[in-house]
C-alpha cells in the first residue's frame, strides 16, 4: 500500500517472501497473502490518486518549470491521462519506478476517478495476485529465477520507457497542438490557475 502511495519500498520482494513463507511453512494461507497484496495495491493507489488530485497539480505548476514542466507540458500530461490513462495506470503497475508515481500523476492530471479505479483494480489484481501465485507455485525456484527475470523486466521497461520518451520528444509539438485543440472543447483539460 505504501509503495503505491509513492514511497520507495520493495513491494514485489514482500509479496515473493510472503508466498515463499506460505509454500514452505504452510503457516499462512496463500489466498490471504494474495488478497492482502491486491487490496494494499488498490488502496495505496487510491490514496496516491487522492493526494495527487488534491495537491499534485498545484505542486507541478509551482515547481514544474524548474525541471522543464511548462504549462504546455502539463496540458499535454492531462491530455495523455484523459485519452490513454487507463493503459498507463494498468501497465504502470508492472514497472517499479512508475508504480510509485502513476497514481499521484493520475490524480494530479485529474484523470476521471472511475476510469482510474477500474484500471488500478485490474492492475492490482494481475500484479499482486500474479506475483504471489507465481512465487507460491514456483516455490524456491523463484529465488533462482527472480534475478534474471528482474533484469529482463527491467530491460524491457527501459526500452518501453525510452521508446515512449523518444516518441513524445519527436511528437511533442503535434501532441501539444492536439491537446490545446481538445482543451478548447473539453473543460477537464483546463489547467487550474496557480
């Protein structure tokens, strides 16, 4: 839950450790560990969304220009979350660094909560439930596989994030123009005054 709220904590390691404890000692039920992981992920993201919704945009408007987040880039972020926020929230769950910030960004960009909730819950179920059950079924074998799998997932995540960064950099002007046109027609894209 705390990692999903934005704290840098090892949630995956905790899920794997809990699942291995269940598999080797049988003192805990795997269903309880999986349920706790899923509920913690969903609740944490909802708290993160709420924090982002309440203060995120003001913080980004105030401090964003110092790190290159101009008002046009903030508008672009809101546009991306309005148009493609569901997949960003769902797939962001599987990328460690993005997982910590996606809920805060969704809230700051005022992504519709019902859309966020659906994709967040779906991502939480697949991520926490999947990690827990796979670790439980693989048992101690997961310890041998987790290193190479983490490197592979990390490499894929870097490639995907790098590709998205390059795509946005190359298409930022066009996407910003689309966002500005959409903002004229959609009140949800209006940036709040500082």
